[in-house]
């Protein structure tokens, strides 16, 4: 999800900041002086700015940043909107920041001109950057380093320092630095938890590490973004192969869905399991540092599929190193539902350390639906849904189904709190998110929503029993949805 940034004040600082941020975000530069804005193109009114929300670049707006009406016109409540108060006086910046906080901008940052104003900004919970202190700090460090400018333009304007936080999809997670073969950049330091790691070639980077990079200022922003975010990895976080379980014999529809999934993902093999299949086990494959957007050079393999009640079933399945397992949705007898007996679907989900895809031939997945519930499992399923969304350049919709408010008694804020961490995760990965809320029966509403989507992503707990009184919602949906359903089973130790 792209961040919208409003900068109030077209001073030299405001203009420079707008230009630096505009390559990645829509930036609204607001000022009452039209002559300061014309360098960025046609000057718009605040009311006309809404149509420019999806565009990157500097969008000049003429208007008063101390006006509540003007700021409200530039705020889109469906997206994260940041506000920078860069006017020429603390009185103006304080008022701009106060109004921005009150209206709903987050974060709100102000340039502080005089040290005596620090307490005033703190009282309003506005992040204030002391202009004099920042300049003095930069000059002081420059003098201590023999005149070098720190932290930007290191080395006579030919270098730069950047700090990034590594996300799960970063291609350097758990890899020794010596394998990166960097050119015109280096990893200078690694900050993990509260400690500093001085890196060597054997240093392994981990998720959430803060990594300090140094390199050529022309290439470092691109390098930093790739190392931070990487490319979509599904199904690699779980395993390298797409595995089909064709219990009833060769299934052409399942094969087609498995082929499409392998073709448009980071899979190494498509492995077909059939009762009479010839065993041709997948080869060992090296882990990849980079992932093409679409590749069709995956290999084919096969294996003889044991019966689900065969003691060797779990071991045989694990040998295929599945990253995702495909099966057909099954039916359960009335007795099994009454007694909470596990069927084939639950057995497969509990035996494999990878997501299970219940096929309905709705690939390619261009419209992905993520079920949000009152559960800590939300983030696990959201990470996978975001990864597939990025991989397929698809749309992502999160839906939260609750009991009616007159039954649950929950406030509006509590009801929508479940989607907040998912919104933040989407912002990190720059994935647009549509959010829907429904009241009533979760299974009924999700089945209805599945008609409009190609893939539903859900999480369930390992060993969960499904009965009338305590339903396994994920498996209920896997059997009844109108689209393919990807189910992640989370084990207790995870």
C-alpha cells in the first residue's frame, strides 16, 4: 500500500524533501504562495487533489495548511497519510501538526525552529525535528571524520549510507554474506535485537535484522529495496515443490492447476502422486537468490501414492519436499461430523508442514480473499496471501465476519482492530488492500464472497476437530467454497 505524504510549506527544505520522496509516493506540496509551486507543474486546489492520489510525483496544491478544511480534503481515510509541517515558523508548524493529529494523519512530523518550542510539540504528541540540532550534529560528525559528510553523500558525494529492516521475503535471509558478491556496495553493520554485529563473510542475516548498507548513491536505493523486500518466494518458505495427491487416479484438472501454480511461482518441481504412479523422485535443488516473475523451466516428478491410512503415508509425502500440496475437496459423513472424526482433508493438513490447496480450477489467481478472524493466526495467513498477491500481481481483499453487534456487544474499534496489523503488513510490502466487514455466520458469508474470488487463504490449528459445536471453519470452507482454498495448518510449536 503506497503512503500518501502531505508537506505543508514550499520552502527550500519542503521542496527538497518533496523531490526526494516523490519517486515512491504521491507527495502533495501545499503552500499559499503560487510562485513557489509552479516549478512542479500545474497548481491545483485542495478539492481537485483527490484524483491525483494514485500518481507518484510532486503534486503542487495552493492552500492554507493551518485550515482544517484544507487538510481534511487531502486526507484519504482508506490509506496511510503522513503529514510534514515545514512552514517557516514554529507557530505555524505547531498548528499544522495539531490539526493533522486531530484529523487523522499518521505520522505527523514538524520542523522545529527554536529549541524552546520542544515541550510545546511534546504536549501535542507531535514528532519534532530540531533544525539547529540536526545541522550541528551533521557538521560535528563531519569534522570528526576529517571533513567527510555523514551519513549521506559519503566519499565526496559518491557514496551513501542506508539502514533497512529485512522482511521475510528478503533473498538474503539465512545466507552467508560472502555469497552475495556485492558490487559497488557492502553490508557495513547488522543490528539484531539490542546488539551490534560487525559482519564477516560467514554472517547469516535474519528476519527483522536492521542492516546498514554503504555504497554508490546511484545504485544503493535500488539495492536496499531488493535486499529489504526481495521477490515473492511462494512456495519456497515451505518447500521447493508443488505436490498433487490424486487419490482417485490421474486427475487432469488438478494437474492443470498444479502446472499453473508451478509455472507462475518459485517451484522447482511439479510432483504428481497417484496410486499406480511410477516413482521418479524430485532432484535436489539449490536455494535461489533471485526469483523470476514467471518461469516455465520447473521439472516433473512422480511417486506412488499410499493410502491415507497407510503408516508410510506421512513419510512418503515428506520425501517429496512439498511447498504446497494439492488435493480435491472431500465430503464427510454425518456420523463423522457428529463425532468430530478427521477426514482425508484434516489428515493431509496435519501430516504436511506446508499449505494445502483444495482445488476448484479457479487459477490463475487474480482475485485473492483473506479471511480475518479473532486469532493470532491472522499474520501467518496474511504473509502467504501477500506473497501470492505480489507474485500474481493480483488484488487482495481481507474480510472479517463477526457476530452481530447486538449479540457480541463489541465496539466498532474492537471489531476492526483485527485488520490493523494486516494493513501495516500490506503497507510494508506496498500491496493495496480492500477491507470488508460482515456480521453473521462466517461460513455462510465466506462462501458467498468466494464467488467473486479465485483463491481463499485461511489458517487453522494443527489437530483441530471439526464437529457441530466447534467447527473447523477453514476445512468447512475448503469443502464448500466456490473457489480454490489454501489452508495453512499452524502447529503448536510455531
